[in-house]
């Protein structure tokens, strides 16, 4: 728990960014799924790639 | 300072959790948070509307959409405009009459409009019981056990036409806003089907159709036929 909160007294920005980005990405996935006529398999692959790229960007921004 | 950041972080996570909870509560139907970005057909999926139909309770936003009556601008020219929003399902000719059938979906506007300017010859109501007899030969009537109808006959320069508003006995609610002897304009509102279903435009068989089965039309706006064809 202490690790999670980090020494500075609030949530670690990396963990926070990961959780928020994942949640928002999931909600965006639902919206895109409803708006597009693409098959669910292809959409899952495309959104997963987007999620990994997003995580990479978060990591680069916060820990580089 | 750290405490304030922590509180803000927790608030943001709570908002996110609430959004995901809403998603889960409404799934497989769309969450209220994303409805505004979806077209009507996806905002209120058919399965959800059918459940509301069974219960007799509808979401207010859906009813507002269903009963909306947007302004329409008739195209220039003398072509006949569609009497209803919907999908053209057939354009069969029987004798001297062509029956242009337009099927309305849950997401179409349900106000009907006059295809041409003319004089209303009659407004007649039909059907309350199981229908057997000559009407049964028409597919658009056969599909319903008890088709409740109003038929508005209009005398126009292109000949006599009729707009038949059809719903089922379950809905049984058709309003007509024109009366016998009244002069009406092209694209003028003539009535509304309150829960349903089908509109049939009866034209002289010789008129030239501008739409085909499978095409979408909009009341008072889409030209569907023009003049009398040269034989």
C-alpha cells in the first residue's frame, strides 16, 4: 500500500495515469464499437494496439 | 499540497468508476454518457425499444425523438414527394393503381405529408377487425391481422392519388389533420401515426417512379414520382 501511494503522499502519477487511461480507453472502445460496423475481433486488435501505444507514451512521458 | 493532489486523484478515479458502473448497468444498451454521440438507431437499439413496447413504458428522450416534427423543404418542381419517412418496400401495380409502400421504423418521424397540392376528396377510416376479403391480397395488409387504417384521397393535377396510413390494432392511433373539401399544399402535414408502421401511396399506374424498393425516403422532401408517364 505504501508503495502504491508513493513517498510523496499521493497516488503515484504512473499508476494514476495507467488506471485513468485504461478506463477511458475502455469507454472509448465501447463508443467506437457502437459507431463502427467493423467486426469485434478486428476492433479488439486495433484498440489493444492503441492501448499499448498509449501506455508506452505514458511511460515515456513520466519515466524517461 | 500532497493531500489536495490525493483528493483530486481519488475524485477523478471515482468519476471514472461511476462512468464504468453506468456502462455496466446499461449494457448491452448504450450508457447515457455516450448516447448523445450515437445516431438514433444505435442510441435506442431495436431490442430495447421492443422491451419498452411490451412494458408500455418508454424513455422520455426516445419519445421526444419519436414525436418530433422537423420542418421539411419540398424540392423545386412538380414531382410527388414522399408522404412518409421510411424505407420503400414495394411498388406493385394492380390494375390502374401503383401501390408505393413505405415502411416506417421506430426511429423515423411519424408525421405524414401530402405528396402533391390538391383537394382532399375523402378521409376514411377502415379496419378494426380481422380483415378477410379483397384487402388481404395486398402484402402490406396481410402482414397485420387487424390493420387499422386511414385513407386520405387527394385530387391533384396528376390524377387522383391516395395516402393510406396503416397501423396495427395494438397501436390503433392515427390522427389526420385534413378534412374533406380542404385544399392542401405539396408537402403539407396531413396526419400522424402514433405508433406504427406503414404508409402506402396509391398513384395512377402511369406515373413515373423516381425511387425503387430498398431506398430511403423522407416525408415532404424526397421526390418519389413525377407527372403522368408518356405511354
